[in-house]
């Protein structure tokens, strides 16, 4: 996410990150021996337990025999900037590859509720990250899947949650609610060995353009199945979709599906809010059920566009705190820590679509209905928290969110961009303790519990359809100030369980999946 000083701006560009230390990150203030042999900064770097060279001295040394230097850079960078640096076990990097060593550089502690403390440790190629973040481009079919794992009470099941416009999925008439029965001849429900699971995962989540996969699908409301073959290609996502106005007896309600806080979304949100403003909506239902986050500053922009100038004037959208080595200064930019405001102007994340400095439209609403699932994460949660911090009423319809009040600066070194938790965010009231997610509740008692209705996702209706369970519940709540009477237990959101699945899990392990739980800052410039 973009961190600004005053009204200055830096775009989310890897070149910005490179400008600090060539290919690396910030300068460590850990002091002590540089950890190199031969004295000073000469010689071959060596691992010495408890001794950390400044990461600036180790960054960008990208030669064919530089693995040890890269690992020592990761070690020093983590020791300096990782939020829980004092919970990293300092192990000799020699037995590890660069990426496997990076996996060691995080806390192994559990949260107060017994969950894994750090679930957000990622790396990916820098070229892939640039492409993904700037345009939402990644290899696939344009279909997004909901993976239901077998857990002893239910069968494994794959359902299409939504599709991207003008993609192989839409060309094949694959729509929300379709169930994938087979992948390259492997039955989804019955697969019970690692080879079959590998076939399913490889087919569902292609890693290269041109890969062809045969699917047997059963469309929604169809009694028969059909076979389709999809060819993977580079898909450019459409993060803002389905901007509509719903006319009710008590006013107009805007609906907006927002899937990701990526650079291209700035223009989409600008146009969508303008459209809803022109339509004179009295309320907004913001569908964040598949929005895993992205640019934090964009969440600050959207907060302004929802609440307006009067409610946000002089208020903090989010205050970032780093580890105890850096109580007053950002360890990456070197600038004094400055709270992030609600931005009233465009920031030019993708200048070809919308340049910086344009006044943003606003709806001037005093409340917001948010549709959520466990995939609602990070910057999306920050939006909810930021608005609650300035007393905008947030009503949550759906499932408990993912629980990520943390974020990072994507930091490149030697062709790989690393994401390690570096800061925690709090709203204007100082609240940011929702590591187990925001929970919709009819009787909230905790700050992480939000008034609303706990409901499961509804794959039997299109997103934006007023009969779709979550949207329908939001409209009912708006009219009656309470949740609808549930007719079926299936409509209730289920508690999260540890999937059993006899050891065979369907999982998207592609590195572009990093956008499913992002809260990103980028360096600012004067």
C-alpha cells in the first residue's frame, strides 16, 4: 500500500523499491560485527549466530554463487524489519535453499486463541509480482473456485465462485455455481491418492499459458454434465464488477462487487462511485466476499468515497506500528511514522487509467453493508476497521473474515520479491486486534464482533442478484434492522474446522495467490 508523507505519493513500482539499496531493502541498525570474514566489508560473508550485518551491505549481490549472501541478506532484513523479529530462531542458513531458508525466518508461535500467528509469509518472482500487482495479470482460465475439502461430514467439492469477463471460462459458458466433477479424468469426490490430487491441483491451477485441461462440469440447475477443455492464458482481472442500483420502497441501494485492491481498481472504483452518486443511492452494499486485499492506500480512498469529506476530515484511516526497534521511524523508508489518512484524491496507481490529483467522488453515507467470507482479508478488513474508527456504522453479512491486521512492503532482491510481516494497523480509535477475523453477530460483545448476520455463501444465484442469500439478507436488514429468519441450517455460516481430507488437500499453491491476503505499503518519495 502506498504510504504518503503529507500529500506526497509513490506508486507501487518495484523500481521504487530497488532505489533504496539496488536490489535490497532497508539499512539495519543492529550494530555489531558485520558478520564477514577478512575484516570490514571485505571477504566472504559468513553466518555467525547472533551477529547481523546491515542488510544494505548484503543486498543486490546477485551472482551464480551468491546463495549464502542472499540468505544472509534475508536474515539481516528480517532481524531488522520483521514484526516479531525476536521470535525467529537464528539457524545456520547453509543447509537451506534461499526460499526454504526464508520460510525459517518467521515466528513459530501461536496467537492467544491458539491459531498460527504468522500465516502471511510469501515470496514470488519480481517480474510476476510487477505484472500481477499493476494489472492483476496471472495465468489461469478466468474461473475462481471454492474448494470444499472432505472432513468426515462432507465430500470434497469444487464450485465456480465467479469468473472474469472475456476469459476462457466465460467463452465456455462456465458460470457461478457450476460444480467441477472431474479434472483430466480424475473424479473430484473420490480422489484418494497423491497422484490424483496432484492431477486435480495441476488442472485447477495451471502454472503456464497454453496448458489444456479437460473438465467435466455440472452447471447450476442442470441434471446432466458436460465436458469442456480450457486453455490457460494470461488473465487480466477485472477487480470492480457489477455496479448496480437497486430500487426499494425506502430509497435506492447501490451494489458493488470489489474483488481486489490492485492498481487498476482505482479507475474502476472512481467510475463506480460516480455512477452510484449520480443515481442518488441512499445506502451501499459492498461485496468484499472474495477481496483478499492489496493496496492499503486504495482502501483509504474507498473509505473516503463512502463516508465523504465531513466524516473523514482530520481523521486517521490507519496508523501503522512496526517492531520495537522502530517506534518512531519507518524502517524501510527512513521517514518519520505518519498515520495514513482517508485520501480525497486519486493517487495514480495506474496513471494510464487515472492520473494523480483528481478529486474523488463520495456518497456521504453514515453506514455500510459489507458482504464477507473467510477470503475477505487484509486491506478489506482495514476498510471495515477504518470506517468503524470514525463511527461509520458497518453491518457485516456473511462469514468471519480472514483476520489480518498486518502488512508489509514487497521487497525485491536478486529477482525475487519477499513479503514478510512488518507492521500492524490500527484505526482512529486505536483498535486493530482482529487476528481471528471480524465476526458478524446479532449480539456483539467484542470489538471484533460486528452487528450483522452469519450466513454462508450462496452459489445458487449470481452475484448482484437480489435473491442471492447475502445480498438479500443485507436488503432485509436495511428494511427491518435485523437478520432474516433462516429457513435452513445450510444458510448459516459454519464454524471453521481443521480439514481432515485424509491427507489429500486441494490447494492453490501458485505464488500469485499472495494477493489473497495482502496489505501492502510502498515507499514514498518527496
